[in-house]
């Protein structure tokens, strides 16, 4: 009996219980469920008189279930009399607080996440409240930044579902349970609040995006900002629709894929260094990139999953990396278990890292003839492995399947790291010497133009993307079951062929 099997039992019990409690959140029953598991644990311990591995695994799986129950119970949001959402009944109020996140600036509106501490109703009565409110400003002037004290006035409401999209669940990821869809925002008295490091990071990111706008025309400027900083503001709807049709949306959102590209660029630059020695530079590059784009929760999550993927590929020790992935998921879910329930980014990143760990090594023979220059082979191999694992969930979440996605990704994959490299270098150099930076940035513009033209051309092909309303959870389960069987057989064949 090894400790790794015990760890697997504990972690899988924890993850399975958290997953199931998404649908069975009966607050009054959780203590009862936890007590039952505790009874099971104690009875199992009393029955263990020998090294019975099955019983030991069952005990630790039960212990994982107990921990999951208490984590769910402890992290579930319970409104109190002073919670701001208790006043979200559709009446006009004035809230006082400070901007608690980087503002989400878009062409026709700006969304501010405001942490409030004071509420004034229509009759002038004030009350102390607490919580976070998402306020949408359509005037967009004056502009506010992270940490600014503000007054926001408007109809205070609870978020609801938008068609089939559970907007309330999505906002609960950020601990937001009240919204103002049309808010009037004014500066309040007081000094800036918040974290000084985040304020510096957000300001640096804003200045970097402003420099991109000086170098590139639209839609290239918005596209470059998307792949470098994760900002999607200003990208035309037609371009977004082409990306959706061709399965290229992942390249304009900071995710595990962007982290993969960063690693690919570093690996290509260090091609003359042994593979194991590239691990530390790759991890440093991921951390630097995470801090540069603002270190939001989604980016941190992608960075953690990306580092695990790098360890899997560099060290070549799948058995231990599997445990590392599960422990990372355990830690992130203890921090915010709603990642597993409502965050499509976490779900897709988790599947992508599993694809990198389990499937990517099995694709070596398929991609053996692809040139390794500039990390092309490695990037393409990792992209395909990640997509094989992520595509079913994409279909389940968005109800469409891009049949042209494999071809589109093969055509654009070599140009994405080049676009990121030339775009980043050009923007940095242009802050010191504009003309040399503009020349470098022009190379990045050529890469972006190629990607835009490819997506536009392929999106016009009939049946490039099809809607799949009939897909269900059982279909997803069948897909991953067959995929797991195929991976197990391939691993067994590979082991038998090794000398």
C-alpha cells in the first residue's frame, strides 16, 4: 500500500463530493451527511486489523468526502441583514464604497466592481452594509480606477439568468450578488483603498494597452491586446463570430492556451539548453506574465495549471504530476469551490492540463515530422492534446462544434507565438524609441493579419461550425470513457514496446 494510492483516494473522494454537491446543496442536511461519513470513517478504522488496501482507500475517500462537505458548508454565501443584496429590491439607492477590481472598459459601457460600506435610500436614511456590487456606467466619464472612493446611484437589483446563461452563478464566482445595470458614478471623499501592488499592476497594464493602440490600427490593436493582456474590448463582433466559427476564441482570452504559448516561446529561445534546464525559466516566464496582465483569479488559475503542464512535459513523470494536478485542484477549490461549479475557464483549463499530461506524450509519433523550429512541434502537439480533452465540454457549454477548428488551429498555431513575441517587444521598445518599436510591431501586425484572414476565409466554408443542441451529459461521459480506455491501451502498448 503506497501513500500515492491513499492520496488518490482522498482527492478523488473530495472532488467527486464537491462536484455532486453542486446540485444537492441542502444546507440543513450537510451536518447530517458529514456525521454519517464520520461514522463510516470510525467504523472502518475499527475494522482495519491488517493492511487491507481496499479498506484503507475507502477510509481516506470517506475522509475526503467529509472535508468536501465542510468546505461547501463553510464557503456557501449566506446573506445577513447587513448584506447589500438584502436591499436589492429594484429601488433607487446610493451606495458608497471603492472600486475593488480593475474596471472592465468596453466601447459603450464600463463595468465597475464596487465594495460598498454605506447605503442611502430614497428618503435619505443611511445604513451600514457590506458586499460587492457590479455597477455599469454608460456615460463612461469621468473615468475611475482601482481603489478610487465612489458614490454609485441607480436601481439596485439581484442578477438573474440571461436566456440559458446563469449570470447570477457567474457573478457569484466574484462574490457579487447585487447589480446596478445603469449607474451614475461620482467620486467620493477619502483616500484610495485596495492593494498597492494591484494598483501598480493595473496601471502598468493600462499604459501598455494605450501604447498598443498607438502602434496598431483596429481591429489589430484590440486583437493584440487580447492575446497579450486578455482584454477583449473593441474587437468587432464580426471578428469574434469568425473566431467562434473556426474554434479560435481561446487565443483572445488569457487562459491555459496563452500560458502554453509563453512557455513555447521560452522553450524555443532556449532550444540549445537541455530540456530539464528549461523548467525554471518557463516557470519564471509564467509568473512574470501573470503579474503583468493583472494577476486576476482566472489568470492565477491558468498559471497554476500551466506550471503543472510544464512540469509534466519537462520532467516526464506522469504518475507524480497527476497527483500534483489533483492537489492543485484541491487547493483552488478550498479557496473557491465555485470554480468547479460555474467557472468554464477552470473546467476547460483543468481538462487541457490533463490532455497535456496524458495525451500529449502519446502524440509524439504523429507530430514527429513537424519542424521543431520556434517551438512549432511542441506548441501544435500541446494544442491538439488540449483540444481533444476540452472540445466535448465546449460543445456542452456553448452548443456548437467547429468542424474546421483542427485545420484553423494548424494554420494559425505557428503565428500566435510570433505575434505575441513581436507585439510585446515592439510595444516595449516603442516606449523608448518609437520608430524601431514600430518596425518590430509591424512584424506582429503581419502575423495578426494572417490569423484574421484565415479565420475569415475558413468561417465562410459551409458547415464550418454546426449547432449541437442534442448533446447531453451522458454523451460527454461516453466520450471521456472511450478516451480514457484509448489512453490506457496506448500506455500499455507503449510500455510493452519499451526495451
